[in-house]
């Protein structure tokens, strides 16, 4: 019926849309990776502290055994 | 922490590939729409991200109810993962919806039911995280999270219907009465391929992100437990 | 942590416990009147602010009255809820109540009724004042019904969320943030129904929002009643 006009040039908005998608997705993925790394670091730190505590606990119990041995 | 299961590694790769194909289909394969021009291509990802948002929404609701019934922390971890992913993807949906609306209707925001409900859901998610932030006891935090998830997941559908039924503010339409005035357009087969593949690809992406985020939550829970043990 | 405890109660003792909680709140408030005066003054100030913020000429008033009223009620309601639950926590009343051998749900209903009474009293004063200041006749049975139903829904969800909010660090600020997004359907339906009654619309247009309001009230009272245990257990 009516002569078809060319569609309007809205490609700028299309680019903006996809750019937004990638930027937000990238920010989210990066935040996941950073948080994952932090948790891993926390884990290793805590495990080290736990080991040190165990060693200290073992050392603390040793001198008592030597003293009782001497008395006898 | 055990190393990443190989199924998950494969899923990671599959997600990236699926996304790449979806982008190709949306940007190159699908034909240009007659009345709106190139911006219509945003629609494929707008709907697909909304779909992921809804998957997360439902997953969170299920996890919340499951936690209240079983008190098992794994459901709490799943719930947080679901809410987080849904929050990110609904945000993308809203921004893309805004970008799509601007050249079509000459406005950045339309108070249509779907967009408005998505915005309200975002606010509920923000409130959810603020609630959790403010509670120190992990058990109580999980319970409160589950209760609020339940309240929110019931409220949101009711909100959607009440806006649709009772708020008749029409979007601003500048220009002639063409089909794009209501944001509808006829989907030719090329577009349908892009549309449905985008939904499929983003479903894969959702599962991948969800699984990864749950693993992270499990590790975080172990760390928190270890911290509590060592503080004594 | 433990499974929720349900004490064996008869209907009579449940009702007794509920009314006891309600009476405690009402009696305490009757003596001090701090909550009530705060809510009332706040509401009147909000109405005043609306006068300066919006150009409420006679034509606009007709369309905007329902909205202004409900915004006022929503904000004043938050004030009341915060104070009501904070007092429980601060004076250790909540712990005392929890030790008593009553079903937790009775505590919930008791608080809901007392919070509702406070809100209704404030509304009962605000409505005539608005009527007087803006020369709009608000003595409309339908409007009063909507105010009642809307307040019930608001308070039902609000009491549950307030019980959580006061246990968090960010207490006062948290309640409106938690409450407003989930209470949107109440606001939408209440404003629509209020407008309908005020403009004398055909009942067929009012029926829909009114039934949504009733539906919301029923659903959320039921849900809150079921999950309240999880919110207050130690």
C-alpha cells in the first residue's frame, strides 16, 4: 500500500545495548573471580593459623611430662 | 576445597560458546526489523536476561522454602546464589529495556507492568542483601533470608498483576500509529532462531553461573566456620 | 536451630494469649502515649508538607486525595511498627513472651492487632483532618472499608518484617526498605479502590481491587502466621 521507507538508523542504541550487557556481565564475572581469590587466601591463612595453634598446643603439653619424669 | 569437577569445566566452555553463537545470531544472522531498525536486536538479550532473572527468582523461592522446611544450610547457599544472579540479570534486563524504549517511544522509562515489576524485584533483592548484612549469626541470617525470600516471591507476582490490572498509564507514543507503538513486531523465522537460541544459551549460562556461585558459597561457609572456631 | 515448638493449646487459650499480648501493648501505650503521639504528629506534618509540595487546587485534589492519604499512612505506619517492636526488644519483653508457654503465633496475632489498632486510631484522626483542611468529604463507608483492609495487609506483613528488622544492626532504616517493595500491591489496590469510592464509581470497577486487597490480606496473614516462629526463635 504505502511505499516502504528505510528503517530508522537506531544502530547507536543497539551498540549501547550490547555494550551495556558486556560491561555489566564482565563486572560481575570479575567480582566473582576477585571474591573467589579472597576466599581462597582467607582459607590458606586460616589453615596456617590452625596448624600453628595445634603445634603450640602440643608444645605446651610436653614440658609437663618432663617435669613429672624428673620428680620420679 | 576439592578441585573443579570436570562437568563444570565443560559447562564453562559450553556457556562461552553458546553465548558467542547467540551473539552471532542476534547481531548478524537475524534480519533487520522494518520499523525499529537495528535497536530491535537488543530485544533478544533483553528477553534472555529477563528469562535468567526469572529462573533465579524461582530458584531462590524454592531454596527459601526448602531451607525453612529442612534447616539445611546448603539451601541457604543456593538461595543467595540464585538471588545474586537474578539481581544482576534483572538489572541488565532493565537497562536494556530502557535503551530499547528510548528510540521507539522517546522516553527512557515506561511504567509498563513487566519493567516496573522487574524494578521492584531489584529493590526486594537489595533489601534482602541489606537484611543479611545486618545479621551476624549465620543461622539467623539464613532463616531471615528464607522468610524474606518467601514474602518477596509471593508479593512480586501479585504486584505484576495488580499493575497490569489497575495501572493504565499508556507509554508515551511519539509519531504515527505503527506496530512499534506497542513494542510488538512480527517475528520472521530468522528472528525466531535468534530468539529461541538466546533463551537456550542463557539457560546454559544460568546453570553454569549458579553452580559456580554455589561452590563459592560453600567455600565461604567453610571459611566462616573456621573463623568462628579459631576465635575461641 | 531446633524444630519449631508447638505447645498444645486449645482455641480458648490461644485466643486468651493473643488478647493478653494485645492488651499489654494497648495498656502500655495508653499510659505513655509516646507511640501514638509520634505517629499522629508525623502524619499531620506529612499532610502539611503535601500542601506545599503539590498544587492541590480543587480539581487536582479529587484525583490525588487517595494517593496522598495512602502515602501518609504508609510512612506513619512504618514509624509505629518500628517503635512497637523496638520497645519489645529493648525492654526484654520479647524474651519474656517467648519463655511463656504460648504458641508463637499468638504473639504474632497479638502484636498484629495492637499495631493495627494504633494505625487505625491515627487514620481515624488523619481522615477528618484532611477532610477539614481540603474540604473533601471523606466520610464514605467504602473508603473506610478500604482503609481498614489496606491497613490489615500492611500491618500483617509489617509486623513480621519489623520483628526481623529490629534484630538486625541497621534496624530503623531497614524496615521501610524491607516493607515498601513487598507492600506495593496493597498500595496499588487500596488507592484504586479508594479513588473508586470517592468518585462514586460503579461497583464493578471497585470490585477488582477490593478483592485483590482481601486476597492479599488472607495470603499474607496465613504466611506470616506460619513463619513467625522462624523469626523469633533463638
